[in-house]
C-alpha cells in the first residue's frame, strides 16, 4: 500500500520531466514560435497523464515561453524584434544589478573560475561555434552574479536568459565579430571586481557590456536593411 507522500513526489517528478522536455524543445527551436502544445499528444509522448503536462505548461507560461489563448490553447510564444530588444535591455539592467551586488562577495576562486571559462571562450573563437560560445557566455556571467544576496534579482536574470534562449539561438550568429570584443570585456570586468571597485561601477560596466551586444545586433539590422537580404548570410 502506497502513501500520499510518495505519490506526491512521483507527480512532482513527472511534472518536472514534462517541464524539462518541453523547455529543451522550445529553447532549441525544435518547437518554434506559434507551435501548438496539445496536452494529450505530449502526455502520450511522455507516457504520463495530462495533469503534469498542464502543470509544466503553466510554469512555462509564467516564464513567458508559452501563451494560452481561448479557442486556441497553449502554444509557443510568438516573438518579434521589439521583444528581443526589450528583453536585452531588461537583462542588461537586472544582470548588471546582480553582478554589482555579487561583486564584493566574490572570492579569488570565483574570479579564477570566471577567467577559466573566459579562456574557453577565447579558445572557442578559433573554430567559432555561436551556440557553444553563448553557453560559455552564460556560464561566465553566472559565476559573477552567483553570490548576489537578492534572490529576486537573480530569478529575474534567469528568466531573462530563458527568454533569450527562445528568442535567439545565439545573437553571436548574427554578429560573430562581437564575440572577440566580449571576451576582452569579460577580462576587464573580472579585473574591475578583483581591484575592489565600487559595486555601482561594476554594475554599470556589466550593463554596458550587455548593451554593447545589443548595439552590435542593431547595427547588423541596419546594414541588413540597407543592403538587402543577400548580405544577411554574412553574419
């Protein structure tokens, strides 16, 4: 005879399984914007009931990755360039703040870890893989804001990263030249923290670093619009 507690844990694990399964497919663009999420089909695919699937979809809706409309149901959220820009601007603010709060609490080992990740990013430049570079970029910044004592801010940062994963596989696919500048700015950011700079100065440096990538993307858009789609593939 089973008890309610184990049953509850099983239900929770199934919900987590459904969440991770859906999340991976959305952020990898296997499920593209507008893709309908049919509960029964997903439940059959995962061999679970629709209950944990519904819970997973609610979590994804709260993260902005899924929308639910009457007479349509759940679908992968539609995106546009305006939303991408807004997400990048928001991420610049919250990630900058998280890094500023975290900076005085970072240890020498933390900074050494950040430099090690940045070195891997530098090596990645030799045979450039935009997606891998983006993964390492997230890992680098995660080290720098890991000790932020404000959990609400770090939650907003993670939500922003989740949103970015869905909006773009990698911005560096469009502006690969920005990757070289990014690695250099990372080293400057670590040095700033290492020198005990004012947290506000660190926050602003982290924010400028993020907005510089957005500026590069906007320049790419302007060049693309000016010269026509035949030049778009150069990025």
